C-alpha cells in the first residue's frame, strides 16, 4: 500500500509540467536603482593563507572559497572573488610590484594586481591564470632512495618569490623545483603571456640533487616533497631547498650546481635564516641589522630545533669539472624546547631581528601527552633554546629521581627541591607560549623591509591575533579590521543609525573606563591580566595607502585612535548573554566600545564565576602559557543567549532565550531591581511547560539590598532598571520600546522631577505563546530619593495567542526541548524526501552532470597541510567562455542544468494554513503609533486621555490594535498611570505570517519610527492627518487607512513571483536633480572629503545630510536573494535587483535593514528611511550594503562608508584586463563594482621603477 502511495507522488511532477516554473530574469541593475556593497565587517570563514608586503605595507588574507582580502591603513580594503570553484590554499605577494599570486588545490595559479583603471580609482584585477602548473614536471626515478610520488601528476607544496630573477619558485611533492617567470616588462592583451610555464629544462629534479651527493651518503637520503624554499639573505642566487624527509640542500642558481647538503634523520617542517649567534645584545643595540645568512634554524617533526652554521659557505667558484657537494653538520645536537618527553611537530619557525636580540617564533612543539591538543605559538627573546632545554631536562631528571627517592641519580649542580629552571640571559628573560582558542592557520611578522619586527600576526581559524613585539611584555593589539565579531556565537544583531549623541558619548566614556570587553570573557581576562601584558596602546603599524572619505557625521572614538567613525552602532547579541556595541567606519573597520554582560544578573551561570586570570597553570608554570585571542565559543547554559536587542534614544532592551527581558539606561548608581513576572499563559488543563527551567535573579540585585552609589570619578554606565520574566519561560521573539515623553499633552499633570538621566519606558514583548506590555517608571536618582523604594515595573497587559485546542497546547508546552525538535526534524525529513523525489523525476532526462576528469591528490606536506581531505568532485564542465560562466554563476544567464533543481527550494505554494497549531501563536512584530481616538466630550472614559496605539502582528496573519490611555489624575508626567484597551483586529485573508508593521505618513510617505507615537505635522500649515498602516506578510504587502483599517493598496508577491518575503523596509531615495555635486563629480571630490585618519586630515566637510527632496519606496528581500523596489503608495514594482544567491540560506534569512536610533525627527539632517542593510556572510562576518538610485554612488548615510581613491600616476596599466569585481560571484553584478564605486588616493613607497603605487578600498 505504501509503495503505491509513493508511486503516485513520483508521477506528479511529470504529469504537471506547470510545476516547472521558469526562472525570473531579474536585472542585476535595475532601471532606476542598484545595490552597492559597502564593505565586510568581521572575520571571514575558512581562511587558508596570510601574506604581507613590507614595501606596499599591506596584508592579504585568502579563504578556502576563493575570497581574497587586502588591507592596508585603516580604511584601505580591497576584496575580490575567484571565478573558478576550487579550494584556494596559498597567497603570496610579489614584493614591491603591487602584484600577488594565489594557488588552488588543483595547482592553478592566479595573478592579481592592484591596478589603476583611470585617473581616480584603483581596483583589484585578475591578470592571468595558469592551469595545472605542475603538468610538465613528471615523477622520475630519483635513485636508490625511491620515488617521492608514483602518480603521473605532481602537486605544489612550496612557493617562493625570487625578487631578483622576477620569478616564482615552486616545489612539488615529487621533489621537483621549477621557476615560473613573469613577463612584467611588456604590455600585452594576451593574458597567457604574463607567464612562462615551468618546464623540465629549467627545473631542479630530485635525481639531479641526489646525483650531486657522494655515493655513500646518497643511499640514506630521499628527495621527496619540497616543504622549504628560501633564498639565502646576502647571497643572491643561493636557494635553500628542504625536503620533507629531513634532507636540505643549498643550490646555487647562478652556477647551476649543488653547494652543500644538510642531512637529518627526522622530517623537516620549516626553516628560517637567522643572524650572528642569535644572543641578546647586552650592550647598546647595533645600528645595522644582523647578517641573516650565517645561520639556519630548522624545525623538525619530532618537536626539535636545530641550528646550522653557514659561516664557511660563501660564493661558489666556477669550475669546468663537476664538483660534489659537501656535507654540513649541525653546530650542536638539536634541542626540544619542551622536551625531553615526546613532543608534537614544530610546523613553522621564524627568527626575527629586534633591537634587544633576536626573537625566535615557532608553532607547536608542545609535549604530546599533556598539551598535545592545544594550538600554541611560542615566542622567545634570543636563541637561548638550548639552555632552556637543558634546564628542562635537568628538571625532568630531578622529578624522576625524587620519585624513585634515589639521591645518587641527581645530576651534578642540581638541587632536589628546585622547580623547573628557565635559564635565560639576564637581559632577555622573555618567553611566552600563546595558547590560541582555535586552530592556527598561518602567521606572518610585520615590520619594515630589513628593519626590526613590530608585530606578529597570527591567523587563526576564527580570528586574527596581533602581538606587539615592541612593548615590554608583548601585549596584544586590537586590529582595526578582521575583528572577531563572534567571540561567542552570534544570536542577534541590528544596525542602528543616527544614534543619540548623548548616548554615544556616555557609551564611549564607559568603554574607556571599564574596558570595551567588560570584566568577563577572554577579552576581559586579557585586559585584567595581573602580569601587566594586556592590550597594547601603540597605533596599528600597517599604514599602506591613504583613504579620503566624505561625510560630516564622522568623529574620532576614544578607543579607536585617530580613525574616524560614523554615528551608527552595530549591536550584536551572543550566546553567552553579552551584547557588544560596535562603532563602524569605512573599509571594514569597526571598534568595540562597550559590552553588556546580561548573564551576571542570574543565578547558576557558572561560566561567569571564574577568575580573570589568563594563565591556566599560574605564572610559574612550564610551559609559560598565556591565553591569546578573544574567541570563546563554549557556553554551558544556553538560557542566557540573547534573542533580541533594540536601542531607542537612551534606552537599550535585551530579550533572552528563557523569557528574560532586561531594560538598561545610563545611571551613576546601581539600582535595586524588583523583577516582574508576566504570565502570558496561565496554568490550565492540557498545558504543562516541558521546556527549560526559568532563570532567577541573583540575590545581590534583589530589592533587599540598598542603592549603591558609584564613585564620583566613575562615569555612568548602563545599569539594569527593570528585569521581566515571562511565564512560561519561552524565547523572546520580538521587542519594542518607546520612551514616554508626555510633556506635549496639556491634559497630563506637568509636575516632573527635572531629572534627565533616565526616562519612563513603555515596553512590548512577544513570545511563541503571546505578548505582554510593561510600563517601566522613571528611576528616581535624586540624592533625597536614594533611600526610598523604587517603583517597580507594571505589567499592563498579558495576552495568549495559542489556539484553545489540545494539540496546540501540547505543542506549545514542548517549548524548544527535544519533543519539539523531534517533531520539526520528522516534518523536515518527510518534506525533503518528497522534494527529492520531485527533483529526481524532473531532472532525470535534463540534467547531465559531467564526471570529474581530475581529482587532485591533496598531499599533506608543506603548504598543502591545511587542504581539506574530501572527495568533492570538480565543478561541472561547460563549453562557455569564462565571462559567460561568471555571468551564469552570478545569475545573469540562466543555466539549464540547475534551473529545475533550484526552483523547488524557493517556490512557495499558496495554500490554506492550519490555524489550530502552536506555530501561529508566535508574535513576530510590534509598532507604536499615534492615538486613533480624539479626546473630547464624547469620550466614554473622561478621566483617561489617549496618548498612543500599539499594533501587534502574529504568525497567524492577524494584526491586533490596542489603544493606550493615560490617567489625567496622575500626579506627575514621569509616573503616569497607563491603561490599555483592545481596539480592533485585522485578519489577513491569506493568513500568511506577518513580518513587519510600519506607519507611513499619508501625504509625504515618510515612515514613522517604530517607537514614535507622536503625530507630526506633514506640511508647513501644521496640519495633522492619521498615517496609513503598512502590513508586510510573507506573501503580500498591504496599506490600510486608519482608524477604520480599510484596504487602500496591496501587492501580491508570492503568487506572482513564487518567492516568500524575508524582510522589508521603507527607504528614501534622493531625487536625481537634487544630488550633491560633490558625490557625483570626481573633479570636486577632494573639496568635500577628508582623510579617514584624523592625523592626516586637512579638513572635513561640514555639509549635513538633509533629508529633503526624497522619494520613498518600499524595498523588500525574498528567499530568492532578490531586492524588489515598489513605489509608494501604489505598491507598483519599479525594480528587481539581485542581492544574494538563493542557495545561500543563511545570508538570505539574515537580511536586516537599518533603523534610526532616535525618535527626534527635528534633528538637523535626520534621515527617516535609511538605505543601509546588513546580512550575515559567515558565522563571524557581516556585509553592509546600500540601495541607491542609478547615477548616485551612495545614499546620504552610505557615503560615509565609501572612501575615495585617487591615483596621481598610472603606467603599465592594461585597460583591457579582465576585472573581477569584489564579491561578483556572491552578490552578482549589482550594477557597480565594489571597488568601482569608491575612489581613494593611496600614497605608497616608490619602487625601483619610480612609480608611486596606490591602492583602493571597498
């Protein structure tokens, strides 16, 4: 029977061809509007490589998916995306040539250049691509030692740029070393002429290397995968080649012969050239840098470090007869820094010159048994590793002898009671082992070319860690970009524009005094480190480029140095209950200025009870571990996770996963808190909560304590003035607050406490079970009132939206526990099974996937160690040109192979929905608005005065309207008596979930703030008319007139497009004829711009962004990744823009539009409909986008995120180069390249050809 049923379902897609909906051809750039990507904030996902150019003074980061980021001075940021789908594993700069090279796991090499495309702009362009660079290098017999790889194709395991020969040297897993020469002197339109592919004739074969070794030792050596390629400093042409087997050779490229070889029985991982003896300088620092070509520091697989001396190896003599290579021996036996017990391998090693002795940096080498699972980077001042290792051996022997109680076995000169001895030079006792919270990917030292090192940058899997090597104690630095947004998992975020200046100033002052990371977490532990090595105060040393920026709303931050930031705030909520406040700037720069830790208010949150120490084993531990980085994803109690955060004027409200809501305002004291319980669903038969237990307030915050006043020198900080618990303790699904200012109402008593530090708040909260309204009175902070009991919050309303049936009650009672998850998983499994059957049936005769012809063997040596071992097939082979392929992947050209696969993932069938399930009870949105009633003689309640209205939207497709009244007999306007009465209810006929509610002015179409309940005049005659109500559901957009709620206009979206709506907002667009000339004419750009770094600014524009001559339109995004623009008020479609890939579910579902942070619409330059938006690109990365008209570069608020670049000199620029716009495959061709739309002048050090190179930003 079941088989017959499934057979019937299998026949449905074939019998109904109308199910195969044609893909909509949406214009990536509409006829009137376009989407412009401003920049990416946070840390990208899956980084694989890091590179630094000391000449350009720029940093490059490559991700596995092919995203390439280049950063310089704060504000300078390039980004681009490779066209080909592959795993990208390595990036290197061609030093001083403004070029860089990326490598894929299939051995494809891409050449990129920071080129000038005109008089005023620079961008990152792809110059050439060389496929399968190792195809000419075949595996050959290499003597008795055997072969390194028996496969036909070899793979790149090491890369090095030889600046003298203008070539890239590659090492392969079969032992070959070959050059790839760059043709950089001629201008050509043929991309293939940029390269001279490696050949057997130019390469160094492994057999040739072994033949140069005498016959006797040759039998014991093997030339396998090349893991080290490095040119000997001070000796041009001498190349060090290190093999994974442990053999290293010094090959002279000029005389084309092997000079010496360095044998060792353990595998080689890395090597670094060092100078002199590496000892710290006891006298004054030398004026010249040490000679780096005299010694070699080698790291091995057994966790040891060996030093080889090259003092006797000079320039070779040219002879007519072949000369066999000499063998070089280590100066001393290799030492294990953390031995003598078995240790993990040391994967990388550096020797860095400094003013007070050489700094040795190595990765790994920890004892395998005790610290084998840790990700560590050790930093030592001076090359005294041998002495430290000898002390460690002596300590181990002491411990063994004491355990055996045999004093005869004690080594001479040792004391039995001594602790592990750390023997260092008295002038250089520094030794730190940085314990990283995530896997280390790559690291690079940063400093001037040939000069002392300044910082050490560690690229981890989840964050970027910077160590200041100049300041004593080696503190950490806060990078201005690539910031770790997801210190713990992001659970909520929003972008608040035009924040109240007073609130922003208080936030800055509190962040300076208390620290931007707060007292808890890894960031707080670093700041409160007892050793004094917390955060560095030095400015960011990478200063490549020069950024000009337009905008008068920029200011410096007390925590951000000289960088200019906007008055926008990014608020992020995290799984550990923290809320971070970030100030934004151009080029991906953001700075954390304050952190709220809501979990400290509740009992049984064990993670916040630990001490702030950063050393797990204490200061005298060995190894000397120190916690590095701020990424800390572990949280035991998920109830404190932030689900919603909202900022309005001077108040912040936070909603959590266990029904807790906390209201914060700036106060100079710690108030007493009396929690309020809102019983949304009372106890009744059939409903018994089975979810998590509710939270309880800590006793120290309860009302039994006294009001604690802060010191007079301490600035005010955000203090909780109200804590609300919802019963049952389900997650908060929506929040909205409004600061009540009733001074404009004459009927209300105007007696006030004249205290402007805080304000009374009206709060609406929603849960999966219903909603409630709470009034939070103004906190009395006068000295005379400190001893009085504060007025507790008042629960004005609690309404349940759960249908009254047994099934709905049982489903709602399951909460977010295992029962509800199990139900959702079963439904999802059945749904996916039926969709899979449809896809198989529909695509069986149409889709013909080409079998992969080449699957690379990802060797785990050298730079390929981080390549993921997977059986992922190669991309589908097509006969189209690369440009057609890029357009097809971005959505411009429909692909027949994927059309039928993707249509069923996003199409939404219009059908009736069950109204008796618990899912329709979720409250999704709120909106405050002006009162719908007039106060007059006909008022049935003469003692009450109408002040506002509340609109509530649910997943059942209903909108409930409540009227809010204030009692005229209230003694003061600070503590009015409020009453809520049910007014009416709107039920959508299609019953689709309501996503957002917004009030819109009837004449000007200006959107009201969600928290604003005042009725503003809409023209010069001071006439007042009620606004219209916009209701956005998943399927339609409707406008209703008030107060009768009659339908005026509607737009059916899902029925015509097949896509559900995800988010929507009203946006104001400048009229074409009123555009600021400074934004549209490049010739006048400098007159309206200043440097993003205040230290180089000659002056800033003082023009304000006045919100005049705006045309307001409705903009929404759908599950197809589109942004659709509708005119107001007719709701007619104007444009359909491509924003995201429909298959990127996380990004499509995470789109949010910005909201004004102030309700004071009379502020000069106030923008009613901000055009900025955010979406989540990766777990810790957010993308800022801007929707503007064609012909405009940015919106009035977005112009502050669009720096200007200018090139004063451009030569050798190929105008026909194939430009790869930033994120072209992710965002599609959105009408303007991310780097085309911005202009900035970048002054970099001149190179040998006399050209001043310049860069660009996003």
